[in-house]
C-alpha cells in the first residue's frame, strides 16, 4: 500500500479496503523503520482526521517541512531559536490539506531556517539519503549491488524528500527559494514541483526570501503532485501576493509533436558530471523521438526578526538591547544563519544600498526579461536539476554552506528569480546506483502544460520505484 500512488490509495480508502487510521498507523511504522535517516523532527502523537469525502486526499497521510506553521506541532525551522515555538495558527497550505481530509503525519527536517542545500545544518542532525543507505531496499525488482555509502538528501527540504522516498507518507510540503524542493527530489529519486510564485499562499511559511519563496510539493509521481497542487493553490486573502489560478487536469492522451523545447546552453558548466550531461541528452532524445522540436536557446535578509524579542528563545542578560540581540543570536543560531544576517544587514546599510541591493534588483529584472523573451521562442525549457548525483556526505561537508548552495542550486535558482514554475523528475540510475533527474520550466501559470509534459516523460522513462524491504 505504501508504494502506491494517491489515486490508488484513495480508491482503497473509499472502498474500505483499508481504514484511514490503519493507513496512518502503517505510515508511522514505516517512519519508525527508517528513523535513522532522520527525516522527521516530530511525529504525530495521535490520529486526527477531518473527513472530506469529496477529496482525493481524504485519509492520505502527508508530511510538512518544519518551517510551515502548525498548531499541533512545534515549528522549529531546525533551529534552537525556535525549538519550543508552537504557532497559534496553521499555514494556509496546511489548513487546505487538513480541510481536504489529509492527515499530517509529522514535521520534516531541514537546514536551519532553510539556509542550505544538503539538510546537514539542522540542530536535530543531518538527514541521510535512503539511496546508498544501509537500509534494506530494492530499486524496482533489483537489490542494490553497490556497498552502502552515506549520501546527502539534498536541501533544504531533505527531510520531506526522504519521507516521501521511503514511503513514510504519500506527499510532503517543502519550501523552494532557489531549488530547495527540486534539489532534494533529484537526489532522492522522486518528483519535486515548484509552482509559479503567487499561485500558492506563503501565509504561515517562515520565510527565507519573501520575493522568491514558494511552497513546493514532493511526491512519488507527477500525477500526485497535480493532486496536491489542486488542493493548495489559489487566492488567499492572508497573502496579498496570491492570485486566482486554474486547477490542473493532466492530458493523458498528450503527444509532444507540436511542442518547442529549449535547451539553454548557459546551464552547462565544468562542474556538471558526465552522467548528468548524458541524462540531459537522453531526455532531449526522448522528446525529439516523440516529435517535439528541440532547439538551443539563451536565456534583505528576513532574519532580522529573530532577535528574541518578538518570538523565539531569549538570552538571559541584563545589559543593553544590542547586547541581548548579540547574545541571543550567538547562542541560538548557527554560524551559517548568523553569517547571512550579517551579510543581509551589510547589503542593506544606507551606504551599500545602491551599490549592492539596487544592483541585485536590476539584475533580477534582467533575468525576468530574458525569460519573457525565451518564451516567445519555446514552450518549455529542459535542463538538469543538479550538477551531480547525490554527493557523498563526508565530501559534501568539506565545502562551506555558500559553496554547497552555489554548486547545488546552479540549475534551479533562475526559476525562482523569474517566478516561473519548474519540476524535477527522475530519469535514470547512475553507475553508483543513484537517481539522476532533469528539470522542466514553463512560462508563469502554465502549470498544466508543465506537469502534462512531465507526466508524459515519466511514462516514457519508467524510472524504477525504490521500495523499503521489511
């Protein structure tokens, strides 16, 4: 049951083949079985279910990244600063999942305040990738031949990705500011979907970059991503950036004969592995053989609020407010987060504002204009998602956080800069028996076209499902 898609499980629930509480308990057992991967920060302590017989997600256990506010779970952002914070309200996307009858299984691990590309900087410890782990699992109907080798899960939504990849839940929410949903999805062999900025509410998402943050969706397959998107998308009076959008209906009889696919040459770089390049070319070949035209084409820190005054752990000092800020942040935030606070404050100083911040805004506007121009030429962009397969843990942590992000978000960041929707789908298995993925990007609000093509590619490549063996 835990390896099935949402539609199949929903049918089983409707036909009383399995009860919602039984399914919930099976997911909790799976979470306990894979506990050493450290996907979850907290798990549900009791069965809570709001029936909604009209929803495909009714009775479906899902997980939530621990930077979305939840009334029944602590929301820690993987930080000591918020380790005891219980929000008084649910994030809008969480509320919509609950209203649809979903069951929140738990809150998932992340890099502290989502500042990372590996899920290695949480106060609760790193999340480990199930691929390459010493857990007993199969890839399709085959057992791994390689010896276990500890790999990162990707970040910053690594806990959410591992929760889905192991079958502990059927879908999970992540957040995506520069690739934080697509990056771990790629490394963990699942689907990671970033909708258009403003199509999904950010109310209740503790932000990293307000102008780029988007709630992301992690699922086993593309169709499941469409179900979750249809549940959480749309206008929210509590988020002034949101707009009304159409629900997605996948065209399962789709063919890509009239489609124009763009291959942006700028995405190739010296750090991209040969296997990733081969996977990119493989996906390009599949599209060409399907009849598509493929062509080359060109294309302030939010942390200031975590001062211990408004909410969060407070340092006990009896001196100046500035000293209290300093003590609080020093004790409760890691060096990565403190460094970004300093960098954000530096760039927002009056003397640096025009020199750096305004120039960055101008650069972003130029990127947006480049994307608008390219959509006059092509319908979809095809790129790799990451530069390599999931890195070995000990090798990854040799780089500092900024280097980790620069390398792992190389292909994903531009979609956040332009606001366009993007999806990562697994395509091949590497020689080290790790998943390799590609990314598709589409014009703003063209989620239906994007997911329909992703669904078509998914059927063509038949990527093998990872199954946990008891």
